[in-house]
C-alpha cells in the first residue's frame, strides 16, 4: 500500500555521501531496521536501491546506493532526485579526501545538507576537531554559529537515529516540494540490473505523477508497458505515487542511473479537458498552426489557477505544474517549440544551462499581471506573424470602377502574386471583409494571375464597398 502524506508536501528524498568506511551503509541499515521493527512489517527481504520509512507519521525516502559517482551521474543527466544530502563524517577519522569531494558535490548541487558525525561511541574521539575541519571546508555547523545542522550518531547502538530523522523533517519543512500525484509522471532511475529470473530490473523513485501497472512508460527512448511494480518490502503494488521507490519489471534492457521515466501523458486538467499525450497536442497544434504554445510552472496552486484562468484563449498550454522547472519541462518545451513561463520560482544553474543547450527560453515572472500582459502582446504578434506567413500576395487599391453594377478595384500588386480563385481579405483600418477573386484584367486583357509591380483590375465576389487606399491580401 502507498503511504500518502498527511499534507500536500511530497516525502523528502534523502541521500548519504562521505568518505568510504565512515558508516554510510551501517547508518542506512540501522534506519531501515529500526523502522521495520517499529512498523511490524515482519522484515525486509531485499534491497532495491532505495527504501521508504514512516517517522512520526511522515514518509521519508532514502536512496540506498550511496556513492559520489552515482550522485554526479544523476545530476549530469538533469535528474535532481535527492532533496537533502546527509554528509557522513566518522568521529574517529575526520575529514578525508572523499569527504572533501562530497562537499564539492553538495555545494555544486545547491542542496540542503545535514552533517551526521558517526562512530561517536568509539574511545578517544575529538568531535570539536571534526567541526573545525568541516569549518575549514566552509561547512559551518550550527554549534559553531553556522547554518548546517549536525547530529552525533552511533548507529550500532541506535544512538542519534531519532534525532537525525527529526532534523531531516525540520530541514524539509524549510524547503518542501508539493505532492503532485495528478501531474505527468516523472520518476528517476536509481538502480538497474539484470536478474536471472526476472530479467532487467529498474528501480525508480517517483518525483511527481503516478506510476501504475499496465501503464505505458518510456526511459531513454525505450517504451514498455509496466508488467509489475515491487516495493522496498518485496510486495507487489498496483501503483507508486510521489516519493515512493519501486522496482519496475517489463523492460528489455538495463539503464544508466539518472534516466528519467515518463509516460508523456497529461492528466485531466481542472478545466475538464480530456487527457491527451503531449505528442498528440503538439502534433495537432503544428498541423493547425492555430496557437502559440507555452509551458507554465508556478510556485503554488493559487498562482497557477489565476494564470490559467486569465490567459488569452488562443494560447495553448502544452504542460503546466507546480514547483521548480525540471529537466522534463525543458524536454516538453523543446518538443513543442514553446517557452517556459516560470512564476515566482528560482531557476537553478543546471536547468538554465540545459535550457540554453536545447534552445529553450525560460521567462521568469513575479507579478501575474506582467505575465498575462506579455502573453496578450505575444499572442497578438504571433497571430500577425502567422497571418503574414499565409499571405501569398498583396495589392493596394488606387482606383475604383463600376462595371455592370459591380465594383472593380484598380490596384497595384505590392507583394507576391494574385490569382483567380484566391480567397482574399479586403482591409481598411480595423475593417476586414472576406471575398474571392473572380476576374483579373490588365490592359483590358483577361489574366489568370498578376505579380509584384503590376497594375490590374480585380473583380471580387461577393461585391464589396471597395475604396481607394484599401489593401487586398490574397490567402491563396
């Protein structure tokens, strides 16, 4: 069964980093074992690369594959899976080369961090020395007047585990992410291997949306139907929602860590629009050439609703959601040839770099009126540009004649060509009237078409009140 949070906040996803033999695996196993006993699940039979515990009635997900290479690989692929990083430093060993490497990764990722000082049950330790070493690496702990919380831990004796989990929840309260089970699916591969009996097994953590058995999903261009989902307690489940780690069965190969799993499906919107794939919407829009397209991300539901309710009607939102701009949003925007409108959000450096590489424009706003005003201007310009592309020929009326009770426009072609049978717009100030060219004459000679620079007489049907100065635009 999936554990749904009590609030609208997604469970935090936590990873551990630090020097080898400083107790990362022991700490993870202790947290796992303590929770198994507390919740009476009867034991966990397998490790799937991640697991979820319930602490103080709140789920917390831990990535069970600590390693700097894996962490960096996820980041390099735009898979910002971890929300919080616990830096593990052994009290008997202190800051080591891999500790320094971990600190560099943490700072580069700009993630909230917690320091867990492990092995505090050993004799002859000097914790103040550890704190000073961390200070030398610009990690200033709270006990030294800084912003980074620390917890002293002795995992084999279960010392400090409760305090560490409490700090995780406190840190998460400062920068939570919304719980979005109805959003398009986004899950991240944290482990992948080939099992002799089950075939390729892919472990993912769901960031948003819902992953379900029978669902068609894709990762790294391979599309499959989910055959089975197995959670960290070795139980088959029907679905996995945000924050949940599960194994997926049904793939034909294994994948690199950091792969993004999606189903390309837009869920049913508040406006009651039926669910469609992004590809369907984009294809339809490209074929019809009728709407300017955007991707919208906002900080909270109220902002998103206000924006969506007041956008110009002929603007097509191909994707919308809450929370920071992610790699998947850039993929969608690139496919749709659409800008991303971000309201009241900070765009991290990695996302900015990816957007630049992919040629995707991200426009940030802090005032809803400014966003809406810009979109009205953009849509007007887009409609004008789209109309210009449709124009095959243009002529200016320089004289008018009455022939057999019908008005003939004496005109000079200023652009392209005009042809009998063309649909036209007769334009005067803000007035636009539609008609069809039924005759063309030049020096009293009937013609099929006239081209740029030529003078001609134009007969149209229905007969309109043509005046000198009017513009005739042919749409072919």
